[in-house]
C-alpha cells in the first residue's frame, strides 16, 4: 500500500476537481448560458485578466525584492519573465473587443498567444536547469531586457497585424487552426514542465515543488480549454482564464511564498543559533579563571566575575570607570592591577580589537602572575 502525504492528497484532489470541472464544461457547454449579454462576459474577462496581471506583477515585484536576500537564479528569472507576461497580458486586455483601446483585427489574440508562449518557453528553460546563486546584482539589466522585449512585441503586433496570420475566424469567432496548434504547443511545454517538476519532487519531496507542478497543471488545463471552445465568448474560453489565474496563484505560492517563509525560518534559526552561541560564550566567560573585560572609549563596558575578584571591587563600581585607573601598563604584555584597597598585583594582559554594540572596542584577558613574579625575584636574589 502506497502511503501519501497530506500535501500529495491535497494536490491530487485539487487536480482531480479541476479536471472534473473542465470535463463538465465540455459536456454541458452547449446547454449552459452564463451571460445574457456580451457586456457581462467582457466584465468577467476583464476581472480575471486583471487578477492574473496583478499576480504577474506580484511575482515580478517579489522577484525584485527578494533577490538581494536569496540571490536565486529562479527568483530573478521568473520575476523578469512575469514582468514581460504582465505587460503582454495588460496590452491584451486593453485592446480586447469592447475595451477602451480596442483595435480591429483582434490584436488581443496575438498578444495573448505571445504571452502564453513567453510564459511556457521561459518556465521550461528556467526549470530545465538547477537553481543557483547569482553573485552579481543583475536585476536592472534582466528586468529591463524583459520589459523592453515585451513592449517591442506589442508595437510589432499593432504595427504589422495585417501581415500576421489570422488566429480567429471572423465570421464564427472560432479559433483558427494556427491558434489551436499554438495552444497545443503551449500545452506540450507545460506537460514536459510537469514531468521535470515531478522528477525533482521524487528526489526532494518538498511541498513547494508539488505546488509548482499543480500550478503548471492548472495552466495546462487552461490552455486545453482554449483548444475546445467554439467561439471566443463561450464558457470554455472563460474557464480557460479561470484556470490560468489559478495556475498563477499556485506558481506565486510555490515559488515566492515558500521562498519568503524559508528565508524567515533560516533567519529565526540563525538568531536562535546566535543566542545559543552567545549563551555558551557568556557561560564560559562568567566561569573563567581568567579576568575578562571589554574596553570602549577608554572605559570598562563589561567585566567578568574573575576580574571583579582580582581588582577587589563590585561590578557596579567598575562599569563606566576609566580602565587606566585600574590597569597600569608596565611592559609589553605585563601590567599592574590597582585594587580598590590600594594594593597592586602583577597581571599578564592579552588584547584584541572587536565590535561591541556596533562600535569599536577592545576585549582583554588578565591573568594573575603575582606569585610567579615574586618567585622569580626570590630566585634572582638567591643567585646573587
């Protein structure tokens, strides 16, 4: 018996439900009439497209913002690709029949096809290779090339539309054989993309990889809807936009929501590790048999219990006091420690520079060598 994870069951259930909806739409398309007028269809189309455009924009913005943190090739390239896709889809929506910038000849269909081809080819190319870290900041050139290419494609379609092959049969509003063929090409690419993603999931078993597969599957179903509709205003055409919007949402969830979540999880883990390391270091210093202090601006900023014991004073009386009042340089590595009662003792000093509370400081260690010095003096006197 094969045991499935909850994420796997949820993914299969969502995919199965989507397939059932598509099958029902194909069977009952002729019997269903969702819109009494073209205006209602246009409103629904516009809302779904603007939703998809917003998701594209969100992916682009997140790719831009998270790149300095993650340095991920996937994040950067996907953000740039969906910048282009968002620009193309915006133009498609604005020049759609009934919209303010409608242009005769249905340029919106060509812009739609270009957006879908850009999306599928780019996803295939990106996922074909493993993610890696980009060391240099490539956001501006990558995003600029992507946006300018999309704008150039829009200008080309609007300027040379009459020279391009027809994608919609004017008298029936039925997609031409070329458009259906291009939609099938997009479907094939997404089918291959799903295979690549599932192969990676088999190795890594990460939920976000499964979410990417579901995203590509939803987009694939959307494209299949665009191969079976009978005119550009029927249920399957609209359902294709619904599946596309759902696919974009899962793509956003799989790539960026997970990236952000993982980043904050790594940040929390790093903070926890830093606190544990600080606790271990503090415990070591607090119980050390050697005096330890931090000097900042010539004053004591920290002292451990052993140093307090050596200097014979309370910590509250030492913090903020001048170091030179208690530690007097005698020779390289050797100092005199002035105790609170006025007596002195010989100390061995080691120091190094550090950053403390974001500012330069010096950390020093002091070991009592008074007995050693006295013994050496006694031996010198005995030799005489």
